């Protein structure tokens, strides 16, 4: 079913005022009055709607409401070091598909590419996240932001119930064992590095902050693959990927 998102102020009295882009999209689809589509409030509630007949089709009439089915029962924040354009976009898109609660970008010592204007890059990534959330039936649109520094990213990530720092030189603790040994938690953070991996001092700083350094196994994954693989493992382990 076709899916859109709306802000709370757009929803009132069984009527949803569609944004101009969404209204134009619906018109281009030539939906018949009897055809239903979904508008999500971004907070886990889906409204099944039909196209209204006023203001040129810019209103949706609510038929019924139901909880969104596409949200995991765990809040997982994914911290991704800046990478070259397509790689970063891939990691952000797939993290959204897999159920990331939010995505935080940060600078690491070995980053080979940092956008000159972070705000412009985030604006583009927000569009990617929104379109992905629509496509995969998410109940909310993950937020994306940029940490002020590596230290700031680590401090925030360490607050999660299970704070995971993916480090290619870790040889004692695997992601699998960390998930199995840790009890049930409502929050997880995943921190992944850039093309060149993390500096040893960065891994040390993460450990000092309270993060758990983990390995993804004997193969070195690309920077765009690591966050996706780790998030998929977390979702599978917590019953959110079957």
C-alpha cells in the first residue's frame, strides 16, 4: 500500500492535510476515490485513508487507524563515520530499512572524506531516509544528525544499555558473544568506523567511556557494510528480523 508521513498538526478530526509533494505524488498516481493508502503520523500510528474531494485532492479522509507494524521493539542508534558519498548513503539507507531508531554521523581520524557543508549533506540524507521509510513501511522516520566530535559521539553512544564499538583489531569479544552475554535491554548503540578503520587510541577512548569493543569476525568488512551487518545481527538477536 502506498505510504506517506504527516506531522501531528496535519492530522485533525478524521482529516489529514497532505504536504504539497505528497499531494502531487498522489495526483500523479491517479488514485480512484475507493483506493486506500496509508499516512503515518511518525510516532507509530498508521491511518488508512482515501483521497478527499476538497482543495484539489490535498486532503486525506481517515477510514481507520492501526498501530504501525514496521517498528522494532528495541531502540538502536547507529553511529557512522563519514565516508565517501555513495558509501555513506548506502549505509544510511540500509540502516533505515533495518530499523535504526536514529543515525549519527561523526568524524574519525582516518576519515578520507568529510563533507565541506555538513548541513547540505544531511539534507540529502534526510530525503533518502524519508523515501526509504515510506518504502519499507516504517512507523517513524529515523532522525539523522552530526556529532560535534568523535569524543561527543562516544559519550552519547556509551549511554545505551548495550554500547557496541566495532573494532577490526578486537580479538577477544565478538558481536555474537556480546549480544549473548548481555541481558535484555531497550537501547543499543552501534559505532562503526571509516574506510581506514579506527585508530587504536580511538578504540581505547571508547573502552574508557564504557563501550564494548567487538569484532565482526575474521573478514574486514567495508565501512558501508559493517553498520548494516551489525544492525542486522542486533535485530535478528532481538527477534526483530525473522
